[in-house]
C-alpha cells in the first residue's frame, strides 16, 4: 500500500477532532482570540446550547482582509513574533482554531480595523463560499452555525442543549475571572444569563461569577515562593459545596485543569473539610514563562511545571497561610428552614396556667399574700408547667464583662448541655461545645508536635485494650511514632495492647475508643507513609476523644474560657470535619422573628 498526502480539508477535519470537541471548546477558542486582540468588551450569543449557533463580538484590534485570509489557514498566527514558544504570553499561539472550526461548521468572520472598511468571509465546512465588504464597528464578529452538521459521527456524541450550554457558561466564567479588566456578556436563546462590567477588582469578579456569599466568607491570598506567586480568593472551610465545580485554577492568566493543582488544594484543606465536601476558590499562579510548558495539548487546558514540587508547596503554603489568618471566622449562612421553625404559635393554640389573676390589694400576680416575693409551691401544684432543670444557676461573684469587648461575646448559658449561648455586641452566638473544643485540642497538638512532641501523662493503672491480631500488629509497628504523639503502647499478648500513657492534652478520655479508632485509621494508611505525614488525621482522632463531650454541664467560667481560646486559635470556626463550630443570629434576624422588621 502506497503512502499518500491527505487532502487539506481532511487534515483540517482531523485537527478539529483535537481542538473542537464540543461547542464549549469552540467558544473557548473564539473568546481567547478576542482577549488576545486587546478587546475591552466581549459579547457572546448562543443558540441551542451552542450547537446551532455561536456568535462572539469584540472591540479588539480587528483584521485586514489579507490577515483574515491568512488566519483561516492552518498554523498561521500573529501571536508568535519569533520562535520562542516557551515565552508565549498570549492565550492562543498554535494557529489551528479558526481553520479547524471552519472545517466542521458554517463560519462567518467579519472584522474591521479602526480607520478602515470592514471585510467578511463565509466558509461552509472548509470551503470558501463568499467574501466581501461588511458594515460593523471596529473589532471582530465571528459566527459559527450548525456545528458538526456534516459530521454525524461527532454530532451524536453531543449532549443535550442544556448540558452544552452549561459547559459554555463554565468556559466564559473562567475566562472572565482571569480578566476582570474586560467586560463580558452572555445571551442564550435570547435571554441574558451573564453580564460583568470591565474594571472590576479580582475578588468582586470572582464572587460575582461563583457565589455572592463568597465575598463575606473568604480570605484573600498573596503568597510568594521562589519565582512563583499565588493570588486569588479562597472560601472559608465552612463555606463549601458537595461537588468540586467551584474550583477555578489559572496559570499566567490561562484557565487550566491540572491534577497537580487540584491535589494540592485537597491537601491544603484536608483537616478542615469532610471528605465529601469541597472548597470554593479561585487561585491565580504567576511565574516566568520558561518555568511552565503550555504546549502540552491542543486544547491548552493542561500544563507542565519545571519544578512541580515548588508549585505544590506554593499552593499548600499559600492556602494554609491565608486560612490561618482567618482565625475563628466561620461561614454564617443560617438555614432558612431552621429560621422558619422560629415562628409564633397561633394564640388559640397556646395554653396558660389557670392561675387566679390578682385583684387590687390582693397581692402579686401569683395570688400570693403581699410581701411574699417567691411563688413557693406554685410549680409543685402545677407540675405540668414546670420546665426540667437543665443547668445550675451560679451566683455572680463579679460584674459580667461587656459583650462588645469580645468577638464571640460573653457566655449567658447552656442549652441541652451541648450548646453555649453567648451574647455578642451584634447578635446572639451559639457554639457547639464539642466541635469547638475538638478543634482547639487538635491545634494544641499540632503546635506541640511542631515544638518537639506532645507531652504524655502516665496512667496510674495501665489499661488493656483488646483488639484483633492484625490491629495489634499495626499499632505495635507504629508504637514509636505514637509515643512521639504522647500515646505509649506495648504489646500485651496476641490480641491486646497495654496503654501506659496518653497525651496530656486529652485528659481523662475514652482510652479504649481512642486506641480502637487509631487502629482503624492505620488500616487505611499506606505502610510507606509515616504518621507525621498523616499527623492531621491521627491528631484529629485523638482530639475527638479528648474534647468536651456533648451532654457535659459547663460552668460560666468554663464557657467563657472556651470562647476566649476560640478567638485566638486558627481554624476554630470549623471542627475537624469541616462543620461550623459557631453560628450567629444577628439583631436584625431576631427582630424579624418577632415581627419588628
């Protein structure tokens, strides 16, 4: 069989298989061209999810008729003035997009340079149909219609118009985040679905395109490591989602989807979020062009770093540094359903004690003789109205501090022996005492490990914990590492471990449950990993067993001590599983509950 050269139209169609996967990939190439052309406003219109029609209009530099004809040829570009591809500063550079799109759709390109007349070219699936003068403002307008209409094998793999529209919207959001200096608008089937104005700052643009609540529940990032710099915004751990669709990553202004970057984000949040929850963030990495290879795939969404370890450290270190600065902050998004339960009962449904109302000169409200100030025996006579005792009342030895002095307020009581009620200057604060103390113990253990090890407390009588033999083998093999964390174990027969000391930070906790849970944690680890590499998981397990449990009555002094420590401890706004440790009901919300607003 002889070798032959493939015809140009077939070469373009093969190339389109790599560049043009779906309407979203077409839209990405066109919008990137508009950005590279210096546009300040880009208007996008879609029909049928982009399958029927895609139109992108910009106010960029435009093209002359000669440049337009050249742009429709393969590997022709104005974005590489020399051969140094490693120093490319534009989003596009391969010169494949327009001819690839033109080979699988009907394409109309209209463009005008300032001070000159406009020109238009019509291409139908790779064949030039018509060209001539066109009337339009300075800039470029490109229209793509009937994508894959003559390639049924490709068109049948497209999803529903709604799904394709969702992919197109995601592309526009990512490019709009990367360039807050450019205005973007997106219409789908005649309805405006996105509009952002040029000149916004980066946090405002990110919040507008992801979640409006991100502006109040995020931290700014500005971190450098070697030649690389990390910027952007990261949501608080308690401001999360069930899927990772709100994580936006950019390298030198280019939206990318890179496993290295995603893995680094997961590592930075690993002890702050539950495993099935994902943070909301937008990270922007800037580094010299020679430190990153963007010519990995025709779609240009994958990159390779010369020093991948430095980039991973940059992301983890930058995120950790920013989240540490958040202190005790927690996302405050009270559940609408929960607030809805705070409603006034109908008047006729309320029952009241059948106490006699006082008459003039008779006495007080309870019908007691004048001068008797306590309704002694009233609740004994009406036990159905007496509330069960929940916590002891304590005599005040000194004037309580002013609530406005502290961010989390001053403790006023305890509900169900589980939640601390505190009064702050701007509202009512509820604290989950177990979740909050669990985080405080974990942070103490991490600080102790960083300073040389966790102090241990010897048990007066060593405790025997019975386990199966494989679990004992795992614990025995890691006994030396556990000792550095304050837990001293030794083998006690084939199916038992002897506990001689526990971390002093944990106090008198559930030793049996602690050792059992640690054995289960070790079963999930790779033997090649040391416990120091898994410190956060192991310490979190220990902290859970050493924290104040729900159901324990606390004194007012203990409650206030917990609040004060939360205010100065990093990450105290969320527990070790990513749930909030405190919520606030503002004065305005309270007034709404009582109909004052």
